[in-house]
């Protein structure tokens, strides 16, 4: 190794360089940590049921939310083109949803859906403006029978497992 | 009958692995040659048992023996044979059995090829491999047992998850992923052995590098296949969504790539030994973390299976492996001998270091974004995910920087260089940068990040091509003909160099293709009446009609579209809805018309009951195919670099014998 035979800097010098390196490293690591943390904070997507959304009140406006629930019977209104309005509920809360995407083939009443978007003000009341609408592909999720309460745990699982959402 | 047979074989594999691991570590401690011999025998024994167990399972699947619990769970007489075979890895228990099989194959190959070599490291390495094997055999024997006997077997089973049967890529993506994931066990074993011995000698670098490179190649292809599968199946026109499972496959790849680079610095300079070992160990830990994330159901998605008795067990193994490696590193890393030192900031080794830092930053970025929701859920019980903008905004600059280093690094010489040399090395490739930016601008690229990527890509392309052919040009200067120089310099002696720069060139293509395809993608939603023609991005799309097709396992509703450009029909696309027997809801399956310049991608949203109207989403994305093709080129280049260079002593052909020109720089060129 040629490196070994060459005259090298004194040990004190080496120590200093090493200290400097470690310091620079620490500063860089902290800077990276801060950038990453704020990046995460700004881009959180909340997985909420209609009850969660209602409970969070003002926080729902502007936040990115993945909302999962059942399409309320009789609530689907198609306004021509791909504009669809409907109500998502979980037995406790009902949230009006407006979506600008073509609903998938199997979209209908009483089916589990996941919509991604945020709450916007519409006159006095809020409406969930969504740019993504998915029907659950989850084999295990069974929509509850009429009259039966919605299983919250099942619902949460469905929100997590529905694939194909892609924010852009 | 098959279920008890499989179970006995699994228990045998567990015994062989556990005993072999114990003997291996014992032989490492006592340096007993006899112990090493027995450790090797147990390694082969483990492999034989696990291979036999897998064969029993495949046989049970093929003959539809529903008295085997796994077959009852995923088998079906209604599905095609290829789906039956593929169902070996389509569900939790089977996939862990498959893991054991792949590990058995890797351990056999590694044990066989290290026979009579690396005696210092081999016993401990075998000990580590078999300890991992013992854990997975334990999983198969206990929490993830696929060989339960079903007392009253059903007449038919449900078949594997329909989303997995929806595309043939599902048959090849998981094996590649396992070949990548599982293979990382082998370099991990060598790295641990080096730490246990407190020595990372020059001779053991070769098996480390080779055993890291092979799974790395599989992993690269697996990541690409995963993206391709998502693109072909999921219907949102993209290939990467920073889904936790996708990230799980990317994380070990990032650290392994960093390690492959830092190994070169160890080879050349004798520095970064502890760092390299740490990267290899991190790779293995990330593999186990990835396995935990995908196999425990903590993230629900198409990849993960919801039964999760397995989760805590894998988590326990991860914790044990983490403690083991941290302990080893803490007590042993200072023992690794230091041979050289860093010479200057503008040297190739310094660029290697920068490359490594960026890879580690990328790893942390992805890791934090992936794990953060898990931690929040565990601590606060709230569900959320980290949105795509986080990953994009963090990784795009780091990726661009990496591309920059990919250009600058190889241009700089090893060791010290003076200002004139540096200038001479760094200035000419600016031409390449300008050419690429101009070409991209002419093609329509406008976003700053895309143009910057093109600039770095052009710079890197010129450097890469220049470096790639140095051995050949040298030989031609010395009077060799083009043919001899190419065969000798590139294919025979300079394989490692040539292969490595093919990898670099492929990376340049992949990064540029990703930048262009994601920044210039067009998306449109169109509503058709039958026979209607609509325009989208310069193409005329016509909705011809609807066809319904019945297959044994599914019913497909197919929308038929023709695509014409300038009045000439270029393609006929058949996006469809597949209704599987065992599933309530249909699954969409998009169709793509791919050309070198752009893809036209149609995803069916809706067909009305009378088959008279259709709604589709059209994506027109440039350069997509180059991502798939370049990753295949990358794999081939890396494979080529992996073939050991032919030693000058082995002269087989007369042309090599008559060539009296030794080319002094050759050995250096091969390891560059």
C-alpha cells in the first residue's frame, strides 16, 4: 500500500480532522432529520372513518384524508360526466362526498368504499371533495347486512387494505 | 399421507439446521477441521430436507390433496396448472416454505463453492447461515405450518387470491424477490464471520462481493418486475406508489448497492472495512424487517397476508439478529485491521464515500416514511400513512445527486490528483450534459428536475461510455485490431469493468426514463358511446364494442378499443373487468400499447349494462419501456461482471497465446 509509506500528517492534526468530520456529520444528520420530520408532518394521510372525521372537526379541512365507509342507500346522485355525489356512513356519522372521478364498475349503494381527498366548505356545511374513489378489493371485507351495525374494526382494515390509491 | 410426510421433513430440516449451526460456531471457536466437515454435512442435510419438503408440497398442490391444510387453503381444481404451481408462494405458509427452499439452495451453493477455501471464516459463516435456516424451519414447523392434516378435506378449494392470478408476472416476481431477499443471508454470514474473527482479509472480499452481487441482481429485477406488475395490473397508470411493501423491497437493495461500491474501496485502498461490514449487516436486517412488514399483516395490501401469529415470531428474530449484529459490531469493529487512508476530497474513493452517504440517506428517508405510521399506530393507535409527496420530494433530489456522482466519480482518478488532471477529467463530459438537455428539451421536457436529471444523465453517460471502453482503446493503441481488442479487452480480461459500466449506463437510462415518464405523463378520462372516436394526446381512440369471455376460473368483460395515429391504426387494446368465482367484486385489468417513445394505457372504469357506453382512463406516458429494458440490461451487465476474469495463466485459445502484450494496466482496469 503506497498510502502507508507516504509521510502523513501528525496525530494531533489527524485527531482534529476526525473531530471536524464527526462534527460535520452530526450537523448533516440533524439537518436531514429536521427536513425528513417536517416532510413527513406535511404529508401525512389520515385513515379515518366518518366518525373519526366528524370528531376531528376543523382539523379535517385541508388535511389529506383517506375516508372509508359505506355508501348510504339512496344517496348516489350522478351529475353527468364523472361528477358523482353520495354519502358515506359508518352507522354513526354521515359525510357527504363529492368526487370528480369515474366511479368504478362495481360502485353502488351499500358497498364499502374508500375515498381520498379533504373537507372543503360548501356554503354552511362541509363536503368531502375527493379525487380518488375506490371500491374495496379486500376479499375478507363483507358489507354488513341491512340493519346490522358496521363493524368499526373491519372498516379500519378495509381503509388500510384498499389498493390503487395514488396521490398525484 | 402427504401432510405428515411434509411435516417430518420440516422437522428434519429444523434439526439439521440447528445442529449444523451449533457445530459451525463450535468449529469456528476451536478451529476444528472435523467440526467444519460436520457443519458442511449438516448444511447439505438441511438443504436436502427442505427441498424434499417443498417437493411434497408441490406434489400435493398438483394432485389437489386437500387433506394438506395449505392446499385446502389456496388450491382449486378450477384454476390452470401454472396458477396451481404459483400458489406455492401465493399465501403465507407456502411463501415461508418457499423461503426455506431458496435458502437451502443458496446455502448449498455457498457451501459447495467455498470448499477448501476461506477456512478461517467458513465455520462461523455456515453457523450464521444455518442459524437463519433454523429460524425459518422453526417458523414452518410451528407458527406457519402448511402441513396440517385436514381431517375432513373439502372437495375443492378457493384458489389463490384472484389479484395474484390476474397476471402472469405474478408467477415470476415473487421468486425473483425471494432469490434477492434470501440470498442476502450469505454475505451476512461472511460479514459476521469476519467480525467474529476480527479480520477482513483481502481473500474473503471475493466471496463477499460475489455472494452479495448475485442476490442484488435478483433483487434489482424483482423490484422492476414488481413495478411492472403494478403497471400492468393495478390500472392507475403508474408503477411505483411508495407502498410499504414496495419500500420493503427497495430498502435492502439500497444498502446492498452501497455495500457493492464500498467493497471496491476496501479492495483498492484497504479502508472502509467496518463500514462495508455494517452495510452488509444492515442489508440483512432490512430484509428481515421487510419480511416482517409484508408477512405479518401490519400493512394490509395485496402482498401481505392477514393471519399474523407469524408477525411476533419474525419480530423476535429481527430483534435477536439486531442485538447480535450490534453486539458484534460494538465489540469487534475496532479489531478490523486498517491498511490505508483517504487521500483527498477530489478522488474516486472520496466519491465512493459520497455515493455511500447518499445511499444511506435514501435508506433512512424511505425507512422513516415507511415505519413512521407503524410506530404511530403502535403508540397512539391512530392509523395514517405518509403521503407520496414526502417520498417524492425527498428522494428526487437525492436521486439526482446520485446520478451526478455516478458521472463525476468514475471520471476522477484513485488517490491524489492535481488540479490540471481534475480539470481534464471533469470538463469534457459537459458536452454530453448539453446534448442530453437539448434532446430532452426538444422532446418536450420542461420541469427543472427533469432537465437537471438530463444534464447529470448526459454527463454520466459520456463518462460511462469513455470508461467502459478504456481497455479496448488501449489495446487498439498498441496495434491490436478492433475485433481482437474488443474481445480481449472487453469480453475476456475486462469483464468486471465492462459489466459494471453497463450497469452504470443502464442506471442512467432508468433514472432518465423515470424522470421523463413521471413528469410528462398525460391522463384523461373519456366517455364513449359504441363506435365513437375520441382524441387523446395525438391518438384517435375508437370504442369498437364489448366482448364477454368465459374461462373456467373467471368471466371477463372486455372493452375493445382501436388506437390510430394519423389515420393509421396502430393497436387494438382490450382492457377488461375480470370476475373471479371466489370473489364478489370484479378486478380491472388495463391494457397497454407500448412503443419505444411512449405507452398508451387504457384502464376500464365502467361499461353500462347494455354494453353500449364505456368510460375509460387513458394514460400516455413516454419512455416507460426503457425502465423495464434498462433494468434487464443492468442485470445482464452485473452478471457479466460476476463471471470471474480469466487468469492470464489459463491460455485456452491460440489468439490469446500469441498476443504478447500484457497491458500493464489490466489488473487495475479489472477492478475499477
